[in-house]
């Protein structure tokens, strides 16, 4: 018999309270929701007196370094500290998480908390809700009125919510999202403080980065795709991290007539490709066809090859979706 989300949540809370040693991870190339949910969970477990290690696969992006105890995300994980519980946050598949210090079979429990539509249900407990705006929203309602949410947790949860709802502008924003925001503000979170740190905390070099990326933008009117790319050299010229290029795609997505925006971000092994939809295309399906994942409005994947080949296939996937929609409407 399938368990309800409420029943699964009760089991998750029971494990959080009864077990003692935890490891917390999120997806590779972590964003605001992954980082916010990881730090909120870390703080809760520390408040409960647990032994917990949390880590990401990169440096902490500069716009999230203001979050309480963000430094723990990059501290060395001690392999001799054996965790009984692995908590995986905001990841649709184990293949997309930061490396763990233990083999999966060594964990007594794997808890999977996620809101992606195409989650592979890899955990012993799978708390998966595609209707939630974010993993931080799921955690808030898991914790609310059951455990104490302190200010540090509230700040981390609010930051993840703001990021994954696009500052409450995306279609995944609901009444529950605003209720959560209201409650967290009541706990002392200052929305302007979060906004300034996440969105108005750019290093000067991003101006040149944006200029280069926008000059390279190309609009494919036949498919509604607009794309651009960021070279590794663009980042190196100004000592910028990948997170500095996050907002390029928002500029592209805002162009009239666009259905899908794509930004190719070059790195040593190829490209990290970010996708955004304006509502007519489900970019999670497109990303899935490339071995990636995400949500209908925001998704991504990695590409190890020539950008031109990826771009051609990307347009084919968009055309396939358009044809499928036309066939369904007939």
C-alpha cells in the first residue's frame, strides 16, 4: 500500500529524532534551494544534538555565503565518522548528488526529500512532492508545528524558497509558498536582506560577463528557442564562479516570443546547459532526454561534446514536443 506524504513525513521525523549520525547532501552544482535546504536540515539536526556532516561538490557560491554556517558545506567530511542515515535533498537521482564518503549500502536509511517530477524514488523513504515549489517548502511543512524552527533555519528556508520560485514570480508559486514566507518573516527573516545578498551582490566583473553573453544570444524563431553561451575564459578573466552566470538566462527568457531559453556554460569537461521555459514547453522532459533533470519551467543537463551538435538536438527535442502537443489537440 502506498503511503501518503503525511505518513512518510512522520517516519522521517521519527528517524531524525531517534537516530544519531547523519550525512546530508544535495545535487551537484547546488543552487539556492539545495543549499538552503541542506543548511536548514543541518541546523535542525545540530539543535537536536545529533552528529551531522553536510557537504557540497563545490565552493559555496558567493550569493549564499551570508547564510548561517555556510562554511560547513566545504569543510572536509571525515570518512571515519560513519553515518547511519543519508539525507538527500533536492535531487531527482543518486547519480546527481555530491560524492558521499560511504557506500550506499552502508547507510541504514536513505531519506529522499525532493520536488522534481521525474524523481527515481531511490530512498528507503521517498518524500517526493512535485506540487511543492521547492524542497525548502517541503521541509518547512515537515518541520512546522512539530519541531522548533529557529532564525537560522528560517533564513535558510526562506532563501531556498525565494530562489526556486524566482522571487515568487514563477508558476510554481502557490498560496502555501506565501503562507510559508509569511511565517518565516514572522520569525525575523528580512526579505530585503535576502534579496540584496542573493540578487544585488554581484562582483563588478559580471557586467562584462553579461555583455559578452548577451552579444552572443541567438533567437531561433522557428522553434522559439533563444540561446547563448558563457566561455570558461569569460569567468577566468574576472575570477568569477559559475554562479555569476545564473542571471544571464533570465534576460534571455524575457524576450517576447521565446518559449525556451538555454545557456551553455563551458567547463573543463564540456558544457553545463541551463534551460528555462516561459510556460509552453516542459523543459524537464527535454533535460531528461539528455540525461539531466529539473522542473517543467527550469531544468538542466551536462553535455560532453560540441555545442553545435547539442544545439541541433535541442531544437529537435523542442520540435518533437511541439508536434506532440499539436497531435494531442487534434
